[in-house]
C-alpha cells in the first residue's frame, strides 16, 4: 500500500507530533506542521495568517 498524504488530527497533547515522526521514519514521507501554515508569530502572539498567505504556503507544500 502506498500513501501520498496522511493527515493527523487531534487535541493538544494527544501525540500528533510523536505519531507523525514515527510515520515519517516508517514510510519515508515528508512531514509538514500545518500550524506554520495557518499561524504567523509576531513578537507578542500568534496571529492567524491571511487567506492569501495560507494559500501560497499550501501551494508550496
């Protein structure tokens, strides 16, 4: 069986990052943290990225 994309969803602390790292080791697939697509960090807080910025980042992935 060959996977091209696997999406991992879950609540905070549920093991998403751990599971993603293990899947990357086993399958050789690349991993992408979607938080970096949907959020931008300024000096004080995380701010939701604009729709245009999100679209550009997703198209790059």
